[in-house]
């Protein structure tokens, strides 16, 4: 049955409402993450002092440290101290590396982001057409083969995949270097494209498997929609229907999923950076885990969570732009 | 069969009594076995389980104490079918033992994650309102932190035993099933047959237990298989990062991690068997999960 | 021929006598669907033709093959289809034509209007662009020209503010407006024939009347042929010049609409027409004609009213959507007595379903008084409320969703008994099984149905099971929310007859919610008319539906098409006058 239409609301007002709602949600999520991180800090055996000073510290040193750092204050107060520190960009100090955590992260994060962009960008470029092609040739040999390959790639741990790639391209063929770009600044990293290929490939292949599966099922769903039939009934050739109508509508769920893919990607970064010795956040985190450098560990978690939340927000915004229905403003 | 006024794209056909007389479960099982990939996955899984659990009975090897005298042997030497590793462990035998760990821990962790996630998600979805909002924000927060990072931090504090590993992975992985189940519960909650229960004086418990949960089983089971697959991968990653189980306990991921240093020495038997084993088992679970998903989808469309 | 030639029949006869230009010609069309398991013969030899400026109705129930025929005309059959025979649009042979050829014909020589306006348009593309696409596909026009033409088309199909609407997205338009857009797309290239497949089935009855008026006008202005596929005899009577009746892939009767609708020769057609519930003529319409021409509309049998079982007073239901508060029900009053069937009618958004859910506790009550079986429910404990609700039965509209697909039908029917076994003093499984068997028998289904699953049954059969379940605890009040709206006409007739018989036997009160006024007339003792959350009018069904007090009710009644062409012509005229009066008063 029909519904009565409501007067069209201006897009700007809708966007405003939407942003407020999402920002509030994001803030709540970040707050919860901060609590988790704080609790983790408290959960360390021997308390945070032990974590920071290390195993060799004497009880007296620990007590002095606790008092100085305010660890003997009530929990709630400590939490608020932390939050106010974090809000001003102070993530603590790494006693192992003798540097501020925030500056360490500021150095390493851009490099991880470059790798991520290269990996995801490449993955999308391949998987979107691939997924669509599969959908259009559903249940034909092409579809089965690609699905099979996707399964195998998806089931392969990334370090094994990376290993195989190194063995094939670096050792056997010798055309690509086996270790990642090294350097302190972003510029230095970008100047070594050849070194970037294998790490990006390793990171990206798993993404191709996931994204193309999503694209495939999204395209299949859209191909069955009524509006495709209407477009055909207008005399639009099938190819054009796919390009003009189906593509845009099929992209929406994939884009939304991208936002949720960020944590997976950061997790993957850990492994890939360790394998290729790439000086990004992942390697920083791993080194910190080896040396139980807790300020670094927790600072990284906080920053990555923040990045993930922002990523989800961006994905939601993109969906708002791509899918007019999601904007609301109708009864 | 349909007498509705909606337009069919293919003509209505009368229900064939022999086919229709089966319960939904039996029809579903038949559907599953007609999916070649799913059958292949099941076969691979069965083979690997037999290999890991029955194998050591047929090919017993020493997997606890090391034997440095017989280390780094090539396949075939001294009766070691796949050679030995740096500590003298027989590789083939180690594969079997590692398989037990990978599969068992993966299964347990996957199931744990699914159980927690399903309960959380169904309650959130069915309750709705602010209960739902709060529960899902917690899930969002959990998802925001990549599981591996949390795992690493915890492992840095205390090297986990097998059961701790199950617990930790389960606690990190329940978030995705929670989301999925919540979506299912939300959609099922508005079905007429659920409303009928409430409308004629039935309790919420009855609605959830008798109608919502049985109808989400499809999603839950499908998701469980994927969770197991992911758990096995997660264990492999942890072991690769050196934070996994303590030796002499091992899993395929740890074997692979140790083998990586052999990349340049050409000792392929330290790398490929373990890697391929992981790929096979995860693939198997993914195939099965996919087959299960198709099976439940078709029934939903009827 | 008929006794007194009326203006309507003369008009139609005159048109039939004009020199014809064949727009669509179907000869011995056969369509099979071939899958690896079996072959289905959907269309088994169908022939008809349509001329320009003519409206041909293709009537049938589901499975008749009418939709398949229309898809064949556009070359949009699935790949499993095999066709034989001939199908020509304006002289071009369609069957066996390559896709490239069909692309030039579709939207250009032959175009189609589909049933579901809500999903027919691309949600992420502007309206104007979607119309322009049809033009750009087939003409040399520039983008700007195509867009201009799109705007003028929007105006032609009666969309207010066409230039503004062209920049909107589909979700910003109502269902009726979207259907007009689809019609605009179909018209864009002046096709020889437009095929409309159930174009108004998904629309409210007043919107339907508008769209039918639009189609009539467009056919006249553009001289396009219109093939109208429908199951609704009233729509046929309103619009069609000729009729083709299909059953199981064959044509069982064809001829001028006048003849087929008034004096059908084929038993299937006769049965179909007999099963259609008819509304009696309104006072307004009887002015012109001396003798009533409608066969006596069946009235609900007289029933003696018992005590009050449901009293709703000043009931308000509010929903919050985001930041806005929407009032779905606005100070509504409703009273139901024992042994009475009370109809609640309205279009979508009227609040009738919401009001019906209030006694069931499925929607929150913002304010007002509800007395169920003499007790005010606001003061009751949860347990007492549950006990009270055990005397309610409910049937829903969608046969597909009303039964748990994982439970056997017997279990579904027995569930109310299990839920309330404490009150029934737990009679045990034996008693329940016997009762289930009784109920299945009462709804005229075979005994073994108890062991089957919902997917094995047809829609009508599932509704019967729904009835059985609703009656499991011998309810005093049955709430039926559009129970037959999703069913074919003949099946609807069976289910309604069953409902009436069961009511006769058990004497329960019933709240019958429907958008179909004719059905309400044939079933209900009294009727309440709702609009935008308010109850506008209430009273005995016979009175409200023939001599309504409110303008809206009159308009509603005038919009329901009658299956008698003569009566429908009068009704149409009455509706036009009502609308003219309404707009004058503003």
C-alpha cells in the first residue's frame, strides 16, 4: 500500500542530524575504548608501575614511582587524569625507547597508513570489477574458479602468503626486493615503490578475496531488483544497465564494509610489517610487546581504535552520499 | 501452489507431495550435500581430523623431549618421512600433534565466540530500545580494537596455556556473531508468528526460546563455522608473532613460524606442510560454512 | 445485444467500429519453462490482438499465464523460457528476436508499467534522469532536450511541480506519484502499445481511481493501445473495451468488456465474477438510472448483538521517529459487541492496523481507555492481562509470515493451548491433539495437515490454518487484520465464507480490518471509517456504505470500481462530481 510523501527536507539539515547522531555514537564508543585501555593498564600484574619500570624494580622504587605518577589515587580520579592527558595529546612515555609515545606514533602511523592505502586501494581496484564480472557470469566456470581462488587466498595466513610471494618473486624470479622500504620520513618511503610491492600485495590479496565476494553478492542482489527490469523495459542495453544503474547501487554495501575492515587491516599490518621489517605502527607494537613496553602498547591501541572509529564514520558518510534512501526525510 | 496476487516470475507449480513431505531439516541436509564445495570441505575436514588424531597411533613419534642429534634431517633420512626440525622433532609426527591443537583450540574458541555472541546479539535485538543501544555500543567498541592487538597485550602479560588461549580468542571474537545475531533477531521480532504469541498472551521468554532462537539457528551455525576458521587463523597469527603456546606444545602456526627462518636454507619440509595444512583446514571450514549458508538461504526463500 | 443502449455502451461500440491499427498481435503463443528437473507449460496457445486507442484487459488469477504473456511481449522472459507461435508489436516479430533488436523496440514501440511502484525506480538516480534515459535511448535528442521533454511528461501524467520533482529521488515521492513516473517513462517515446501489469494493485483505492482516470485520458490523447493485466474486475469494468480471460495458460473467454462482464458464457468467468464481492450503489449514483442495474449486492446476515466485549474510547497512539512524534491514532472510538463483526476500513496511513493492535498490546497506548471483556486493561497486572488475552484470536494478512516455518501446522495450532495450559488445567497432549484435529476439520482441510509444514500449503490453505489457530482457545473476540487481501478472488471468497460459517457456529465477535470496502460490506454488521488516525464515521454497514455522512467516505466509495461497466460509469461520474464539489468548496 502506498504511503503519503512528506515534503522534501533540505539535504543539509538531514546531513546535520545524521552527523550529530553518528558523532555522539562515535564519542560513546571511544569512551568505552578508553575505559578498556585504562582497565588493561590497571590489570597488569604488579600494576602499571611494574609494567613501566620493568621486572628489576625494587618494591621501594615501585612505591615511589606510584606516588609520583599518582597511581595510588582512587581509580576514578586516575581515569580522569588519563583522559585529560590523552585529550591533550599526551600518551605517556616509553621508558624502553626513551621517547614520548605520541611522537613515536606520529612517526610510525603515516607509514602504516601508506601501506594500508596502497593495499586497500589496489584491492578495491581489482575486486570491484572482479566481483561484478563474477555476478554477471554466475555459476559459470569463471565464477567457480575465482570463488575457489578467493577461498584459498582467504584461508591462507598472511605471513604464509607473504612468504610464498617472497620465495616466488624475490628468490625465484629475483625481480622484487624481499624487504620493505626503510626510512624515517614519508618521503623516503614513497621513493621506494619497488620495495612497496610485496608488502602491499600481501596485505591486499586477502582484501581482494573479501571485497570481491561482497561485490559479487551485492551485484547479484541488485540484478534481481525491479528497477533493473524497468531499465531494460526502457530499451537500455544490458551493459549500460549494469554500468549506469547496478554499479552504483552495488557499491554501497561494499563501501560500508570498508569502514569495518579497518581493524582487520591494522591487525594484518602487524603481521606484514613484522614479516617485511617495515617501520610502521605494527612493527612498533610488536617490538613493544617483546619488551613489555606498556605505554607504547596501550597508546597504540588507543590511536588505532580512534582511527577505526573515524574510519567507520567516514564509511557512514560515504553511504549517506551514495544511497539517497539512507538519508531519511521521508515518512 | 501460490494463490497470491503477487506476480510470479515463473508460474506457480503444485507442491509435489513426495518432496514436500520432508521436514525442513531433511530437505536442508539434501541441499547441503548437493553443493560440491561443501562436500569437498567436509571430506577435507574429516581427512585432517583423522590425520591429526588417528595418525599418531599409526605413526608414533617423540614429541616432547628433544633430540639434537637427529636435528635438521631431510625427508626420508632415518625413517623420518618428512625429516626433522631444529630440535630433532619428527616433522610429520609434529604436524599431527600440532593439528590436534589447531583444530581443537579453533573449534573450542569458535564455538565459545558464537555462543557468547549469539546470546548477546539476540537479547540486544529482541529487547530493542536503549538496552540494544548500550549493548551494541559495547560491541562497536570491541570491534574498534583489532583482536590481534589485544591478544598480544594479554600474551605479553602472561603466556597462555591452551585453555586460556581458547578463552582469550573467544572473548575477542564474539563481537561479529553478536552483530549478525542482533540483525536476525531484529528482523524476526516483527514476524507475524512472533507477534501472535505476544498478542494472545504469550510471554517474551516463549517468543524468544520457541520462535526466535530456532529460526536463527541457521545464521548461528553458519557463523560458527566461519568463527572456527577465523580462530584457527588467529592462533596461527599469534604463534607466528611468537606469543603463542609454549613448547613442546605446538600448533601449525608455530611450526610455520619456526620454519620461516629456513626460507633461505631451502628446507621446504619445515615450511610447506604446516602452511598447506592451515590453508586446507581453514578452507574446509569456509566451504562448509558457505554450503550451510546456501542451504539455509534457500529454505528461507520458500 | 442489450436492452437500452446507454451512453457508455454506445461510446464503446462506436470506437470498436472505427478503422483499426493493430498494435499488438498474439497468435498461438506458447511458453514453456525448461529446467533440468521438469518442464512447465505456462502459456499453452493464446491468441488475441489489440488496436491503437483500444484498451484490452487480460484477466486471470495467479498461474493463469497473464504475466508471462506480457513479459514475452517485451522479450524479458528468463533464459529458461522457450517460446512458440507469434507475437508482433506494430508489425515487428518479437519471439526469437535478438536482444539488440529488442533493445530498440523496448520503451520505443512497446513499453511496460509494472505492479510495484515502490521498487520500480532506481533509488540513486533522479526522477528526471530516469525518464530522460528512455528518450535518450531511442532518439537523437540532446541531454537538455531530453530533460525538457521529461519535465513535460511529468506534467502530462499529473505530477504537481514537475520541474522540481524531476530533481527529486524516488524515495521522496509517494507510491501513486512513483507510478505516474513509471507511466511517464512508458509514454516517453510514444509507443504503439503500453502493457500495464497490475498497475494499481499496490495502490490505495483513491489513488487507484486517479491512476485509472489518468490512463483513460492518456489512451484517448495519444491513441496508444493499452493492455491492462489485472485480477480486479472493477478495474476491468472501468477501463477496458475488450476482455480476454485466461486460466492455466489458455484463453477461456474473450469479447467486448460489456458482454463478458455482464453476460459471461464460460463457467470459469462466471464463477470468477460471482466470487467478487460487490458494493451496493450509493445514493449519489442512483440519481440517473431508474432501475438498479447491479445484481443484488450480498448483505451480511442479520446477527443479534450481545454484550460489549471491546470498548475503546479516546484512544491515542504516538510513535517517535527520530526526533519527530507521529500520531498514528487520534482520539479513536470503537465498540465491538459479542456476535458482531465490526469492519474497520481506511487507506494506508489511516491507522486502522495500529488501532487493531491496541487491544493486543502490540502497540503502546499513549492515552485513552480500553476495556476488554468488561475490564479496564490499564489497571491490570501482567498475569491478569495475559489471561484476558487468551480469549483473543488473531489472523494476519500475510500467509507467508504468519506461521513459524520450523513448526508443524499441528504444533502451530496447538501453541495457544500450550501457552495457557495452566488456565485450561493442563488437559494433556491427548486433548490437544483431538482439538487440533477438530479445528483442522472445521476449516475444511484434510486430517494429515497437522503433520505438514507451512511451505507445503498454498496461501489460502495457510490462512485457514491461521483461522484454526485463532480459534484454538474458543476466543470471544477475533481480530482479523486484512485476512484475505493477499489472496486470489476465488480463494478469498472461500476463506470469507468459512469465516462467516465459523462465526455463525461459535458466535464470537470480530474486528475485521480491511481496505476493501466491498469485502467489508459482505461480511460486517457495522463499519468504522478511518483517515489519518481519526475515526470519521461509524454505523451499520448497510447504512454507511450506501448513504455515508462524510465526504471522505463518499469519495472512498466512489473510488471503488464496480465490476458492472454500467454501474461503474455512473460511479465514475459520481466521483468526478464529488471531487469537483470538494475543490470548489476550498
